[in-house]
């Protein structure tokens, strides 16, 4: 019932109207009003003299006026996504930009180009773009539009126009130094609360992530042992006559439960694990956003503080201070609104993720129950048949 | 079966107690003693219950009883004792003999052993068995006085010796093969089952970690708090439920273990038959060769090579008197041998007949018991699934309210 399975069935030759895609997305934000639909699929390997990398096909269908066309198809590599994210953060420092899948995966030693890795990344990239599309502000960002529509060479040349690496580094340095000084003293209560919340949330989500991975690991080990268990009953049945059928029945039940365990595991890895991981990343993003807000406030505070004793120069800088005050107010409002939105989405995501887990577990137990109950029924029927035949002379 | 002891007497192993005492080498030891209670099952007047007799026995006495029965009734598939040491354990189970769970399961196993013997048509009539149940003092001496120990030693040799039977009884060969297969497959099954149990334990217990995190997380959430908190509680219930589930499964494992050890008893009967057969073949061979020797001496022809023949050729023939004495001795031996062979044949035929009767009885018992065990295993799985459904239905409701 999620969109991701259906994404794979899209092909360039199949015309799909935006309205037919409405049913295929589970995002809460007013699906009837969506006018931008994005899919990420078809990973392709590119080998050049210098490097090997993967590109993904990004298909956009839209009815928005700002777009020249109603359909676009471009290929993007991970680097391009990184660029987009940093541009969005730059333009909107106190908005919550969705997380990108990580550059490398340390645990599990998944090979960089293994099918599993590529598929996990593809799904995450798909979610990334769609979250941006759903965001009331970010969806109208110019760089976002270029990302979705520009051909490869157009994107390259556009990228070069922006502030270079050095200036970006400079920004980071300034951010670090100013955060040491400012923003915390005059921080509105609301943002202090947000900080406390994020500290705890971050802790808890990390622990949950670990727990979920641990459960997956245990389930896998259980599955491995179960694979060996059923066949022993079958082997035993070969030595027996009277109880051979019962033994084979048990073997078959165990094998069926084993297959159900596979589904059990898949449910966890396709549903809960990615969501928890995203929110681990989100918690880092949010801590960063809060810091940047503090930093913006810090700029204002330090300016005000510097002029505190210089009454004569106050008028000269009143305009500058006014601008900074505006900046702070904008940043605060943007963050507040985005925070509320984020919390709502988080609640929704968590609710659906854990409900799915519960449903998945229910299906597992229901399937196993049916298997064993039918075995039991077959055995008790036999007993009755045996008893009847014993009564006959 | 109508006359078997089990119908006349209620037998239970009701308690287990740790004891300390001094062993044969006057060293202090700790052991467990088991209380055997017996009560006559007879209609009493005015609904009165017969009085309960009881005495304490330790595991080594059970072992002595079983050895005595195996030696005294070699044609019977003697019920096995529960294992001496905890085997096929998975990590949570203790391998310690003094562990209370192990002692408890052993108590049940010992009771089961006594009931098996008491319901066996032949074994239940044994006086030593009856005394085991009713006579506290002097029982060991009583057993030793039967002189079974001598037979026990030779039996042990028989079980371990390698010899080849020229004309094996096909049925017993097949049965021995079956008992080997049964032993192999059940021990494999028990090993893997223990590993499966271990892994399942891990899955359930890790879920227990959710409870605390959910609770701590719920403290910072307004709307999600209640859902998280109550879901966490259900996760705790889920994690705790595995203990009872796996404890019940141990009973299933114990049922299989009984038949693992029964396979050993079955094998022992086959080996006993093999030994008898070998004895018979040896005796027949010996008789044949003596008869030949006799004939040669009587007729003076040497048909077969013998060292004696060669030496007598080399060093001179015997006198007619010597030869006659020899013939007489041989004729006596031949007569003895023929009688022995006859009785051995009879013994063997009786053994085969009664052994096969008990084997048929055993087969029926085994098929019945194992089928029941498999059914009870299915019942356990069903119960576990139902518990899981309940917990996750509750959890789902909590999550949906987040």
C-alpha cells in the first residue's frame, strides 16, 4: 500500500496523469491539492576513466504554471542531491530540510554498489524529493526547480554560479564561532523548550534505531535456525511408518512458519528501519536548525551589545539593527511554523510505522496459527478414524 | 495389562530435597533425594482413602534398579531414566544438576519411569521393583543378593564387543538399524530445537527494550505520550511471555528425550540377540569340529589339518588305548554339547519370541506417545501464536492512538 512498490513499475512510455498518482502517495499534506509529482527510479551505472558512479532517473509531472512543461525527465547522481540540500539549507537556514541518505554505510559492510545499497538509497532519495515537494516553502525554491528540470550540462553550469566551496566554508566557520557566543542568552523560551525536546528526542530515536536493528538481527538468526529445523522432521519420517504423516505435517508447518518469518523480517526492514533511520538524521538536522537560529539571533545580540555603550552611533546603525531584527523575526517564525509541521509529520510517520509493524507481526502470527491449526485438525481427524476402525470387529 | 501394578497402586515422585552426606570414600557430597509416595487403589468403605506410604530414594538407586531390570529381563525394552546430566541446553537453561528447574524436570522424569515400569506387563511383577517402591532399608543389599552383578558385567561386555554373526536375523538387524537412525535423528532434532529456542528467546527479549524507551520518549510528547506508554507496556508483556512458552516446550523436548534413550534400550535388546546368536553359532561350530575330531580318531583318517595330527604323525601315533580314551571323552563332550546346543536353541527361540512380543508392544507405545507429543507441540505453537496475536492487537491499538 505504499507508493514505493509502484514506482518501479513506471516506464517512460507509460503516460500517467498527475491525478492518477494522487492515490499512490501516503503523505498527509492535502493530497488533493498536489500539483507536483516526483519519482526516483532506474539506477544506472556510469563508468568513466576517472570514476564509477550511479545516476538515478528523476521524473517530474506537474501542472504548475512556473514550469514550462508538464513533464520532465532528468538523470541525477548523489552529488547533485547533496548540492540541492546545501542550497536549500543556505537559502532557508531555519527551515527543516529533509534528510538525505548517508554517503557511506559503515555498519553491515554493505558494498557501495550492491543492489541492496542502491535500492535503499533510491527509496531514500525518492522520499527526500517528495518531502521537499510537500514543503509549503521549499517546494517553490528555484534551485529545486532547476534540479528537477535542467539537463545535465545546464545543472553543471548553474552549480558553478553559486558561492564557491571556500565561501561556504567561510560561512561554516562563522557559524561555529558565532554559535559559541550568541543566541542563548536572549533565546525565547519556546526555542529553549525545542532544544530540550530535541536533545531527548535525539537520544530516544537513536536507541530505538538500535533496538529495531537488534530485533531484525535476532529475527534473521531465528530464521536461519528454523530453515534447518523443519527438514529434520522430514528426515525422521523416512524411518517411520505409522507416524510418518504426522512428522511430515510438522515439517511442513515449520517450513511455512519459516517463510512467514521472512515476511516478518521484510516488514521490519522495508518499513520501520528506514523511518527510524530518517528520524535519526532528522534529529541531527533539527539540532543544526536550532543552532542556526541561535546564530542569527547571536548576530543581532552581538550588534546590539556592541552599540550598547555608544549612544551616538546608535542612530547610524538603527537601520542595520532593524534589518537584523527582521531577520531574527523571520527566522523564528519560519522555524516555529516548520517545527509544528515537522512534529505533525513525525507523529503521523511514527504512528503509521509502528502500526505497520504491529500489523506485520499480527499477520505473521495469524499465518503461523492457521498452519498449526490445520495440522492439528488433520491429526485429530486421524485419531477419530483410528478409533472408529478399532471399534469395528 | 489388567494385572499390572499401575492399576493397583498410585505411584508418585512428589518431592525433591537437597541432602548432604558422606559418600563411600567418606567425603562430603551433596545430592538430591526424591520422595516416592505409593497408595493402594482399592475401593475403600465410606469413601476413605488408603494410607500413603513413602520413602526417599536418590538417583543412583534408580540407576541400580534399572541396571538390575535390564540384566534380569534382557528381552524387554526397559524404560529409560531421565538424563543424568542436562544435555541439549540452550543458553538460558542451566546445565547445573542442582538447578531447581533441572531437578523439577528430573522429578517428573523419575515419576514417569516408575509409571512406565509399573504398567509394563512383565516388569511390574518384579519383586525387586516392588521393594524399591515400598521397602526403605536394605534394598541395595537385596538387589546385590540376586547376583545380577555378574550378569551385568558380561552384558556390558556384550554391548560393547565387536563380533560377527554369520546368519543374522534380518528382523533384528533392521530393528538395530532403526534404533541407530532414531537415536541420530532425535539428537539432531533436540540440538537444533535448542538453538531455535535460543533465537526465539532473543527476539522476544529485545522487544523488552522498547518499554523503557517508549516510556522515556512519552515524557516529552503531548499527544503521542499515552499511546507510546501503553504500547510500551504491551512490549513488556510480549517480552515476558517467552519464558512460559519455552518452559512448556521443554516438556516436549523431554518427551523426545525419553525416546532417544528408549532407542538405546531397543538397541540393547538387539545386541543381546546378536550375542545369543553368536554364542549359538560358536557352540554349533564347536560341536561340529568335535564330531569331526571324533570321527577321525575312530576311523583313523585325517580329513582336516590339525596340529595334533601332524605331531602324532611326526612323533608317532598314539596307542589304541589312548585313542579310545580320547574318543570316549570326545563322545561325552559331544553329548554335552548337543544338549547345550538344544537348550541354547530353545533359549534363543524363547528370547526371540518374547523379545518380539515386547518390541511390538513398544512400537505401539512409541507410535502413540510420539504422535501425542507432536500434537501437543502443535498445541503449544497455537497457544504461542494466539498470545502473539493478542499482544500485537493491543499494541496496534495503542500505536494507532499515537
